[in-house]
C-alpha cells in the first residue's frame, strides 16, 4: 500500500489496514514512521490493535516473531498476519518460509505445546475443528495436512480449510458435527471461532477439554466465560501449532472405535442426503441432485469459488474440494460479490485449472459484468448459477418469523443470455434436460473454445437447510 505525503493511501477511500485486519489479510505500508499513527489508516476505532512505539526508520532487517515486528528502533505488535510498516519506503522481508515458520513457532512454544500434547494423549474422543486461518502461511498446507493425518484425529473442516485433506480422507468428517462436539472429551479449535457457527460456544461439550488456537486474541476468546471456556488458549499460528503438536506426540494413536463411530454417522447422513436429492420439487431441479451430479464431473484440478447464500451452503455439504486451497470461501458472513474477483485471481494463479464459481442468483448480480473482464483478458471460467428466483437463505427465516417474503423475491432471469453480450457462452439447464450431458457440454465449451461459460440452472425449493440462521 503506497501512502502519499498526507499519509492517505493512494487509490483507496477506505482505511486499508483496518479492512485488511478484519479480512485476515496481509497489509504492507510504505511511508514514514508516522503513517501507522494516523487514525485514518488504523480505522476510527483503532481496530487493528497496532502499537507503534518508534518510527520504523532503522535500515536493518525487520524480524517477524509471532506477529511482532521488531527492529532496533521499532516495535509493531499484532496477533494478525502480515501487518508491516516500514519507514523511509524501505521494506525488509529477508526471511524465507523456514525462518518465518521457526519464528512463529517460538510464540507457539511459549504457550506450552507440551500441555496440549498431554491432554490429547489421554483423550479417548478428540476432535479437530479447523477454520480458514489454518491455511495461512508460514506453514505450508501440505505440511499441515501430513501432521493431521499423522495424528489421526477426526477433523471437521470449515471455510477455506475445506479441501485440506483432499477429496476423500479417512479422518475428515462432513456430517453430524454437533453430535461429535457434544460427545468429544477434547476439542481442538484450530482457527475456528466460537461465534454463531458454533452456537457461540454452546455447541461444545460441557465436560470437554478445549484447546483454542488463533492468531487473533479477540477471536481466540470470543464468547469465552459465557458458554464455554478454553482449557488451553494458544495465541499463535494454527499450522505451526498443529505441526509442532504432531511432532511432540509421534506415537499417539486415536481410538479407532471413536473414528469408526463418527464415520458410521457420516455415511448414514450422506445416505439420507442422497434420498433427499431424489425428491422432485414442484418445479425445476432439486439443488441437491444438481450438486451430486456436478460432484461426479469435477476434475482433480478443479478450483471452487463460493459466492452465494443458500445454494452455496448446500454445495458445502455435497461438493468435495479436490485438495488444499481449492475452495475459495466468501467468509463467515457470506460476503456476496467476491466470486468474480476470486475466480479471476484463481485463474491467473493456476491457468491450467478448471475454475468454477458457485453462484446464487442473488449474488451473481454483484459481479456479472466481470465476464467482460474474463473475455478481454482471456481468462475463461465457469459460472454455475443456482437460479431459484429469490434470496432464499434470508427467506428461510424471514418468512416463518414475519410471515412475508418482501424484498426476498427475484425473477427467473435469463442470465445465460446476459453473458452472451459480454463475450461468454450461456447455457440454460432445466428439468427437461439431461443434467450429466449438459454439465459435460459446459466443460467442452470451456476446454475446446477457451471461453467462459455460465450455466443458468433453474432450481426449485428444498427443505434441506430448513432452520438455518440468516436473519
């Protein structure tokens, strides 16, 4: 981020350090040592939790230790990743992945990995709950994956951690998480936060020992002492913690009976979902059936970009990301509109991969025009739009609560025709179509004609996600 002489960021009206902090992003400031003191950069409420004690003007390497940037003349503290402010327009990033990983490890060691290892070694029913933060540097995701597999503890993956264990894994559980958390005797919240996704902590078993790991102190203790309390709280990098933990208890073996119990539940729920997918709605296609068919056709290099509400939430239960960092998530609050930019970045980083945007018809409105960008820059992607003519995730709770669908109703628009004017190809998929063949046609156009394709999939209403929180 470049800063002008008035200490205002060039080309952005927003406080980028504050926005970066909220989004768990890395922010690098170029400017003099007064920049970080500027309330405009920090945000009105000082949300970044940054403390600048002296200007960073020292021409020596800056050290990053557990989120703390240290030089002879400066100390910027942060528990969030990558915030860096260097004076004199000098940026010092002289450490490779190994060195950064080691430095993060120093912080984690301070909070007694040994204590966590002792808790887990005595556990009969441990479980991991991993969040997006687990995929962040410096620990490579492949190292994290190997560490989890070595531990053999059942894992529930959320957010960007989906795909971490591959398409199929013996230790990944996808269903019945609430039951598992109530029965577990040790729960490791690896970047997962006790907000609404975990019932503000009420989803956790009352008698369970809880190990919470997070880079952010506020998130680490979210709703603690209300509905839950960490037995051990680790303020540090999630990936480094898991790696060190696995190295600390090399001989640990999770109880196979516990793993088998969760696996049986998982498979039973999958079978139930399969039956629900066969239910024919009043009109159009069953969204569960659509995703189960799509799952069969996704290639091993597929990257899935999620941008939507109800349709995307359904996808999260059915689609299986093929590997680490192949599911790009809109975040806990469903930040609609990220799909267009996420897909563009994914295609530029992995040009040979098949990039799919899973759109709701409401969220598509935020970035439909990006198909012009894909066309001009020759970066083809595939958009898979669940068109049910409504803001369904909101309507699920609003209608029972208030008795009206006002502001939730949309129309079955011809989105497949709209993209044609932007240089892409559009395909309409409805009840009368051969769904597998239409999906193959989408992939054929994408590969052979090197064009972006939008599949406008007309879907009906489903009871699959009744009772989900949205209002």
